[in-house]
């Protein structure tokens, strides 16, 4: 998800689907300059805005059932009724992008689902299998100490910036079932956060909200095409106990 910018005096500009692909992923166009924009990294790849980048904001890919359970007052933009997804056959096939595209990074199958994260010029991918097994995974990305969260029983996969003291002192943050629901909890101090928003829910001194970080639930074949040789977390670190 991106913030729509002002282009040529229009605030905000509007976007459409170009029908084109760039490295196997759909490309957007803006209706003001007709520039083409990558949906993966938010960068304009052709047109007057070539080289500019959209500001990304955190979002979730989840099911309507999970979202509605947590947010029953949600305002819904309803799409025209369809008998089935137009992408059903694409999701069932083994290739990502176009079938005749050159095969990319072979560390995973093209349709393996990963959580892709980037900060500045650094990128990393975490397999959905690893996240599903541990629920909470601390990891580093360049100079950044981050925390991936995938609560059991949901399809949400989120990333937060770790508190500075948690990394420095080797503290663990885990999902805990509490009378108020499922929370993120740091076991030594007892600090707690809403797993879905990162908001601090305790009254302890020095508690602060966790900063959400944009992340992509995406096919490995697409992510690795945009970020070649990206580090891959495909096993549970020894320091993490299931």
C-alpha cells in the first residue's frame, strides 16, 4: 500500500492497472503523467516520473473472515460479483510471472510464499513456513532490528521495529494469550503490545508503541526477481524455540 502523491498539481493523483508486467508483477499507471509504476517497490519505471518512488505504508494481506472478526465496523469497498477469481488458474500453476520467463533464484519454488521486507537498500525474505511455526521471529536487516509477527489461526504477517533495549539486552517478545486477548509480551518487564497495531497496552514506565514496518506477502519468484540474492530465512534460528 502506498500514499498517492501530487503529480503536476493534482492532489492526490489516481492510479489504474496498465495491463503490463515488470519482472513478472503487474504495473500501475498514474492518470496525470501516464508514468508506469511498479507495485512491488513503488518505483516509477517509465514516463515523466521515471525514478521517483511512492511512500509505502504498512498493510495486511488477510481473509475477510479474520479482518471482520477483529474490525466488525469496517467500511467495505465491494467489487462486482464474480463466480470465481480471474487469477485462480495462475495461483494453481507452478510459475510466477509469465510461463516463458527465465527461471530465477532456485533456493525456493517460484510459488513459495514469503514475507518480503526492505529497509533502504537492504532486503530479506522469510518463508511462510518458518513464520507459521514460530509466531514471532526477531531478525536483522542491515542496521535495523526487526520483529516479524504471524499469530496462529490468522493469515496476518506483520513486521515491527524492535525496542532498542530488547535487542541490546537479549529480551524475548512472544505472543501471549491474556484475558484481554492475544498480545505481544516481553516476558522480563511485562510490557505488552497489541499484536495487530503495535500499540502499547500496559501502564509500565518507558512503554512505547512498536513502529510498524511495511512488508509484502509475496511469491518467492517475484520477490527474488526484484531483489536478486536477497538473504533468505528458511529455517528456525537455533535461539528460537518452537
